[in-house]
C-alpha cells in the first residue's frame, strides 16, 4: 500500500480513471490500515481527529480513496 496522488495533483481525465468503478469503503478500517502501513500519511492528514468527510470514503479494484478536508487522496492497494 502506498500513497499515489490526490485530486489536486491530477487532471480531470486521470481523476475519472482513478474513480472508475468506485464503491463505498469502510473509513474506520482504511484509517487503521493507513495508521499501520503509512504512519507518516496518517500524521500528515491528522487522521486521529474527526473527519466530517468520512462517509465519502471509497475504493476501486486498485485504490482506496480517502476524503479528508474535501480532498480525495488516492492510495494504491
């Protein structure tokens, strides 16, 4: 698992490809995986605090999509 990009750093075409086939994912499980596997990202995004965008968390076959501060972070599985 590694951080790939965020919506701010992609073109609309790249974003559409990354979002293709997205479905709901468990925010709680994803945050626990990030805390364990990507602790620097966990700290940088302050995932230990409340996230009002937690319900927008999604996943595709290849990526987890974490929404924090209204920014979509694409994390390769």
